[in-house]
C-alpha cells in the first residue's frame, strides 16, 4: 500500500488509519474541500504565487520595512604589517 486517500463528507472527530499505516512514520495532510484556497485555513493563509514561488505582492508589501541602520562608528586605523620578501 503506497497511499491512502479518503474524502469525508462529514469529517468524524477521530479518523482511523488502515492497519498497513499503523506504527510507521507517516505524513497526514488535512485539506478542507469546501473553502476556496484564498481563504484562511487555521493560522496559515494560502495565497497565489508568481512564477518564482513568491506570494503575489510580497515584495511590494515588504519593501522598505527594515528601518534605517545607525551610522557606523569609526573602525580605527589599519595595522601596518611587515611585507613578505
């Protein structure tokens, strides 16, 4: 058995796993099928992405969000070393 997929019309409080998946390392993904992808799912928001995989409008929303850095203090004089022969 390589995978198990089951669509519930009314999801139960407890979902039973097939015996072949018990006591193994598995990944469980739960996706609500009755909401559009642009709506919030729990705490995460699924958004449309551009060709490079970045959320659309990400750079426009974050551009300039880092405040100006303070001026750098003087670093002193460079040490003069002996030259190689």
